C-alpha cells in the first residue's frame, strides 16, 4: 500500500518520527535508543563526530538497514522495517557521501533515471517508444529539463558525468534525487570534498529546493558554518547515542556537544 500523501500533513507537523531505534552489527552498537522527528518543510541537520552513527541513521530511515529495535513513522504510517524500494516509492529520496552516479551516462540521463518510479508504461511500450510510452517519456523529459534549469547545469546536460568536476557531479546527483519528487530528501554530506565556491552554490540550491519545492530535508554535514546557516533544528549523535536536539544556536552552546564534537564554543 502506498504511503499517505504528504499534502495531508500541514507544514510544521511531524513528517517522520524515529522512535527508540537501536542498530547493531554483531557486538558493535551503531545506534542506541535514538529518537527524534523531522517536521514537514524544515531543514533538519544530523551532526556528530566520525563514527557517531549519522549515516547509519539515514540508512535506517531509507530502509537500507533494518534496526533490531524501534520504529520509523513516515506520513503517519509506522513501520518496524522499511525496504529501500518502499522508501523511494513512498517519497524518500537520497544522495550519498560518495557520488553514486552512472559515470558513462550524461547528466541528463542520470537525472532521467530518477524518474523510473514515476514511469507507468510497461517495458514493451517503452522499448517501442510509440503511443502512450512516447507521450510519457516526453512528459518525464520535460520535468528533467526543468530540474536542469533549476540547478543551472544546462551547459553540461549532455556531458558524461565522469568528465565533470566533483562539484557538478554532486549537483547532478541532487538533480536525480529531485527527479523523484520526494517529500523527504536525505543528503549525506552534500558539501564533502567541495571548495568554498562549490559549498556556497550547494548551500544556495539546498535552500532553494526547500523554498521552491517545499521539500523537507535531512542532512548530514561536518561544516558547522553550513549547519548553523541552513538548518532549522539539529540533532547531535555521539557513539550512536543522541546527546542533543535543539536549534542551531542552542546546540552550539550545549556543553555536551562542545565536549564531544565542537571542541570549543563557536
């Protein structure tokens, strides 16, 4: 059964809730009794030192990992287990710490791949590319061109992504996630490996995605300047345990966060 529509949830209400999630691999506990929520329309940051469990948390949210304890509630539907396909079909999209694109394909084709779940015609019609399948493809390509314009990558639309600089590859990956028209967008270190100019561009696009599309965003990021500027609320993990959950200003003054991660008050 498809998840309820996000339009049924008002801005500021809880879109996703994590309840007492525990995840372990053998004797290693990655997450221990972690609970927090993400409200519709906000930018929610997840921070912490290396090994804190941040990426593991995103992997639980989008179904890549199955927790031994706890549950995820998304758009009012509670699940103890979520498969990646169900997460994608229900409206959760994801980018990765390391760029995960089809390197031999163009930027346009990579973004078009994000429309796969939106394509309803069978493989036979798609192979023939006639009639309703052709009409559907034209509609999806129009949507992809709108995303290309939005992300200002018109000049590289036909370029194989393997030939693109890292910052543009990250932008293409963001475009592929946007092509899924997600209700919740998970960004795993979207600024990693970028120079200052690329970070400024990506920060602007993240804000624009949130404003223009109304997309709720959860992001992992180590650049505290970016976190403090972009996020509405911040949850802090340390060794798989939540140690803080507040506004950026409150978090940066929290002594437990300073001791575990920030080092000094910023």
